[in-house]
C-alpha cells in the first residue's frame, strides 16, 4: 500500500510540474547531467529533483534563440 501511494504521489508531482511548465512556457533553473546518450542528455533539475531528457536538436534551437536575443 505504501509503495502504491508513493507511486501515485510521484505521478501527481510530475503531472503538476508538466502543467506548470506548459503555463510558464520556460523556466531558468540549475541542472546536473546524469547521462549522455547519442541523441539525448538526461538532466536532473536541482531545484525540484525532476529528471528530464533533452534532445541535442532542442538544445541547439534554444541556444540559438538565446544568442539572437543578445545580439
């Protein structure tokens, strides 16, 4: 029972976080790289503990947008 409740709590936390990100559009946070794959980086967000996977393609687009804003 405890394990089931913990699983439900983690799922609710993830759903809340995804909803928060959708509304905020973007956030600035600190993350640590936990795994480097061929197409993806796996990050752990320090402030929340959530694990995210980011493709290099998405990351490249974001960096390009940041460069364009500063020029």
